[in-house]
C-alpha cells in the first residue's frame, strides 16, 4: 500500500526536544520518522497509528507499532517519553486521551511532548474577524480533519487537566512578520504570530 507523504513529516523541531531515554511512545507515529534516530541508537520506540499502511512502514523503524486509536492502547510498559505531535486536535476527547497517557502509560518521571496548531494565529483570526471566513484546508491550522482547536491558554489548560505542568513552551513562527518579532514578545502577545505550539511537560509536583 502507498503511504501518503502526510505520514512522513520529519518534524526535526520535535526530535530536537527528545533525550536519549526510553522506552518512547510515539502517538500518531505515521511512518515512524520522528523518533527514527532514537530507534537507530538502540532506544526502544513504540508507535500508535490509525493508518495500517503507515503503521506497516513504521514497523521497519520502530520496535513495535499498535494499529488503532490511543484510547484502545494499553501496555505494561511505562514510557520515559510520550510524543503527541499534532494528534490531539484530531481527537473527539483530547482531554481524556491525555489523561490516559499520564495515568496509564507515562513513567514516574516521564516527559510528554505535545504539539498543537495555534488557532489564534493572526491570519486565522484576521480572516474570521475581518472577512467572516473560517475556511478549512487540506493541511495546516484549519486542516479539515481537526476536531478541536487550541490557543496557548487552552493548550496549557489541556496539560493542566491531565496533571501536567509545562517545563518548556515553544512558539513556532513561519511568516516574515513572526520571524521579525522578538522572541520575548511572542509570549507577551500569547503566540499571535505562532502557527504551532510545542510543550515539554511533566507531572505536576503535589
């Protein structure tokens, strides 16, 4: 079966946040590209993927791949790192899904790496406020397969609801205006120029 390029995104910005501890769980792993370098170094990597074709390719790189939704995945292993790279927005209940990761899959001192499209991007809200347009596309912030939408505020609330506290927050900017804006200002204006939000989080200390 042919695997669409949609499942082969390299996601270097996510890979750069991973350390060399394992095992690692890559949720929505596609063809197994994001954590492939870890797997080559001998770190155990397990994937979860809905697409059977993409999962078959991921098995060539990862130690094991479960085909099906995250909600149906269970494991006796507890993972040092769990990657959810642009998958939660595709779920009916991302809050419950993330809670499942924390309660049932994450190791005691494990890290969760989450990336989400930022619906507060200035182009999205500008088109909505000025033109009344909320036009779905094949890929991007308004991907037609997205079921949920997040801003930086809502992303942090999502993490909090699962008992996670962010250690790091990254605003990814792509257009010229965003790149010209000082990094400190992105936080002040709540990621207005960011098309993607990335978090590294651990369980909250109680």
